[in-house]
C-alpha cells in the first residue's frame, strides 16, 4: 500500500470510528487507549472473515489469590511450604456453571447456534468461530486490519479502542479475544523465518526477534564482541566473569544430594537455540567434568534446537543461560530446557503456560491465532497438537525474555499474572530478568504523558511480566572496574542498566510495602509528578545478580556478554541448590520466594547494593541505596546465609 492510499484509509477510518454505537444495556468491558508502536489501522476487517472467538470466563476465588499465596509462602504462616496440588489449583479457580450458562445464553441470544459454542478442556474458555460481522454485533465494536510499519505481510486483526458486553455478562467474563490485544505473531511466507522491527542497524540482538515473541524489542544479552584470551583469575572478575567469580561473589559451593528429586528449568523461545559444541567449549574451560553433558529437552509446541540460523543473535541467550546454569549447579543436577515454539510460528508466554497448566489452555477447538502461536503449524513447521498441560513444571523456572508493560492490555496481563501466582501456589519459583534498559522499556522506549510508547517520552516504562507481583524479578549488578569480588558490587552500568521501577497495572503486594516505603521515604527520587507511578503499585526488581562481562562461548568464540539475562539463570542455580538441601531433609521446595526475601532476616542474607543507578527516559533513573531499591531489589544472594535461613523454615 502506498503512503497516499494508506492516508486515505486512515482518514476514512477516523470518520467511521466516531460512529461506533454503544448498544443499550451494555457496558465497556475492556478499553485500550493506545496500540503498540509500529502498528497502524489500514482498513475495516472484511465482514465475512472468521475469527476464533474466545471468552475467558471469570475464575472464582481469584480475588483471594494473594491471600492463598501468602498463606503458603510467608515464612510466618503456619501453612508455609504446604503447596497446593495442581488439582486443587484447577478446582479452586474453575469457572462456575453460572458463568458458563450466562455466556452461552448471551451468545445464543446473539444469534449463534448453540452447537457452535464449545467449552474448552480446562473449563475456563468458551470458544466459537464467528464472522467479523457477528463479533462486531456481539461486542458493539468495529474490527480493523492493523499493519506493522509499511510491510503489508504483517497484519493483525483487532477491534478499535473498546468492546462492550451486556452488564450481566460482563461480570462473568475476564477477557474476550481476539479483541484489543497485540500479543501477536507476525505472518510470513512458509519456510522463511521473519525478522521484523529491528531496533537499529547494528547487529544488536533485537533484530533476532519476531513481534509475537516475548521480549520483542530486546531484553536479550548484549555483547561487546569476542575476546582474545580468557583470564579466569579471581582477581580479574571486574574484566571477565566466569563461574568461579560468581561462586566467590555469592559464597556458592554446593554438592547436590537429591538431584533426581530436584528440578530447575531454563525457558527459551525458538529461534533462540543453544549450540552443543559451544557448551563443550565452555565446559572444557570451566567445568571439565561436564563436557558432553546436555540439558534435558522439553519440547513445547514443536520447540527444537534449530541450526538454520546462528551467531550471537540466535545462540547468545540460550548459550549464556545454559552454560552458567549448568556449570553452577554442576554435573550431578540435570537442567531442564523448555524450548518453546517451532521456527515459523514461535511461541508466546501463553503457549508456555498452556503446556504447564491444562486449565489455561486455549487449545481445544483451536488456539487463538491472534494471541498465541497455533499448532499444528499452518506454515509447515511442527505438525503436532499444541501442548496443553503436558509438562510438569520444574521447581525453578528462569526466563530472560519480557515485554514492555504498555505493549499489552491490563486484562491480558492480569490473566497471565494469575497463572504465575498459580505456579507459586504449587511451589514453583518463577524468575524473570528485569530488563536491560533501566527505567525505560525494551530497546529504550519510554511513555508520553498519555501512557503511549514514545522514544522521546519522559515517563518511565515498566516491563511485563516482571511487573507481576507473583514473579521474582532479577536485576543486574557489576564488579566495579579495578575492584575485586571481595568488594561490594554496584548496579550494572556497563553496556546495560538494570531494569526497575513501578508498574502501571499491578498494585503493590503487601510483602514489599514496608521495604518500598522505606526507600521512597528515605531517598525520595524527586522526579516531577507523573514520571513514574506513585500511587502504590508493584515495584521491582526483587533481587539482583551480576550481569556484566560474562564469558560465553558462541559459535566457537568467547564473547563478553551483559544483561539481566545473565542474572536470572545464575540466581536460578543458587535457589535450586537451596531446594536440593531442603528436599534432602524432607522439606518442600522454596516456591514463591518474595514474601520470604522481604523479611528483615532474609534481607540481611542478601548483599545490599548501595551504589549505581538505572538511567533511562532522559533521566538518571533510580539510585541504588541502603535497603531495597528499584535498581537491585534487596541485593545479591549470599548462598551460605540464605541456605542457613531456609533450612530452618518448616
Ligand atoms: C511480502 O511477502 C512477499 C512474499 O514473500 C514478498 O515478495 C514481499 O517482498 C513482502 N513484502 C514486504 C514489504 O516485505
Ligand atoms: C554486523 O556483523 C557483520 C558480520 O559479522 C559485520 O560485517 C558488520 O560490520 C556488522 N555491522 C555492524 C553495524 O556492526
Ligand atoms: C473453528 O474452526 C477451525 C477451523 O475450521 C476448527 O478447527 C475448530 O474446531 C473450530 N472451533 C470451534 C470452536 O468450532
Ligand atoms: C583501573 O586501572 C587502570 C590501570 O591501572 C586505569 O587505567 C583505570 O583508569 C582504572 N579505572 C578506574 C575506573 O579506576
Ligand atoms: C498506577 O498504578 C495503578 C495500579 O497500581 C493503576 O491503577 C493506575 O492506573 C496507574 N497510573 C497510571 C497513571 O498509569
């Protein structure tokens, strides 16, 4: 489409959008005042186009989820460590018959034949294929085709600004899709993986992403390039981080006692893939007994170790995560690899959660192609059905991918965040890297006064899912130049800045209230009102670990690597050792750790980081200070101290 025809389409759009009628007796169910950067509406969607309409039903008891999770995760609770079974989680949150009936009646009264309406396996999604015309009538909205940039191969169908539901139906519905959401997978010709939306012309890893993938826009590790020689001396951890530096920094030596009862997983999204020979190159230098050892592959939705694309952009993340997680836990403890998505469709966080929790699946009757990758892959990749409840989650999961919060709608984020809470209820520790752009979002994007993503904006842009109160967000530190591992680290200020800030979606969980208040009272950041959310919202990160100057083997060379991507798998390895020690004496895994680590006793077992900052959005960002701060959380772990404390808990 040429620029001028596009302009005409946009003008036409502006005219008809005004005319959208709100049906009588209906309420606005969800509204969006912005669309992600790069996308623009180009035309009304064709009335006979078929949508895989999905209604996410209200999950009863969700309003109690903070109480439930605190009950099993707060060290002073009598039920500490008494995690829930998956069956209890599923039955507690399974939508009621009243919700199912109300939504079905609404659809049928709206002219949808009853036999077209299906209830998904988990009981939480109602599904029906409808035409655009039917969807517009049901929701009192208008659907448009949106396009990414100038490339008409990347389109997405979504409704404009808001959609409506009858008031009595709205109470039973969390979310309707496809409607406003842009967690979308770009479409490309079969057999050709698409690179879209690279951030700049450099070889930055952000070019190795698709829009639909978690973290599009970048929170991948960064590199300064290859290095000539490895030092591997404890005196030189300011120049090169190798596993021994991390052991020294975090007092971490551990011999696993019950590796077959313990588990940890690293999550990767294809096309990211590790390279076996790189693992061996790394192990032969830093952990010789592990040469030949591989992660245990859990393929989710056709995820596999692709070799069609290589180099730092495709192998950097996976190689980094696995080389450090595996060498730190040592040869006795297997590391699981959740490799999600095939080469063409990719996968979203939703796809991974489907595999871990059958009640979340949108699979039955077809996944939601506007939200999540669809399997069997219509583009010729993986031909199996989508994974749905097929993977028993490991006790610890580390993910180094993320979105900017403003990319997605609050309803979508809340529904997904509840899934992380459910994992916590089951005793799973969910770690996410906090982002590499300080107070800015992925690739340095900020917000304008209206909350819109804007590279020149001055309002801080928090990330997702680190803004979810039920994950543990991991920021990054550095060994200061010319310092040793015996001296305190600072917030990372080399190549990347530790992601941190305050959510615009999630309120502050009780476990961090006093720590955050202490920070804001003692060290008021002093920014103009509106620079970040001061209404008492979720603050992150929760903890930090080193994220500067990692030595990582990629395609036969050693690179110098930076990022919170480094910090998350390292923390996972340390917490996994604590799980091993607890399981060995018949105790539960540590599960959701945030309510524990914010207690004064546990905070004292972290190395408090008090120097450095996380600039972004034309500001200095926040400063690390004594106590919790939105740069390095409560600090970096001291394994020996944490182990002692966690062994005493029931
Ligand atoms: C869209 O895809 C077609 C078919 O592969 C290709 O020829 C064309 O160049 C693509 N358009 C753009 C703008 O990339
Ligand atoms: C990107 O990488 C290629 C090949 O490694 C190199 O030739 C090129 O100069 C790099 N471009 C930039 C902008 O760094
Ligand atoms: C929707 O249509 C697809 C493709 O024809 C079909 O596979 C799926 O089962 C249908 N879903 C429902 C809920 O009828
Ligand atoms: C570190 O030491 C080197 C060489 O001794 C010196 O050139 C450099 O300025 C020092 N850097 C800092 C930050 O002190
Ligand atoms: C601030 O965060 C709260 C959630 O804690 C949210 O309801 C509110 O809309 C946010 N404010 C802005 C300006 O985004």
